C-alpha cells in the first residue's frame, strides 16, 4: 500500500477515535444531567405537595371569606 493510503487510514482512525471519545463524554454528561433532573423533579414534587391548596372540606372558611374575595376582585 502506498504511503498516501496509510496516511489516509491513520488520519481516518484518529478522527474516528476522537469522535468516539467525544461521544463517550457526551454520554457521561447526559447521565449526570439525568441524575440531577431526577433530584430536581423530586424537589419540585415535594414543594408542590407542601404548597397544595386548601381542601374543599373547608367550605365554611371559604364562605366566610367570600366578602373579602369579592372586595379584592373590585380593586
């Protein structure tokens, strides 16, 4: 095989190796992002649970606050 063919094979192998390493780095970064997003989703679920609305069982409180709500809507 001529020297130009060997040079082409070596350059192609280097390009493929560098691309493979870059893709492996992307895979590891995406795994880290997935782990972080799982923690964020868990935190958001906790916040949503702790800040949930008042249950409908408190109809007497809602009825008592109706004049206040009506006044606030007019402002």
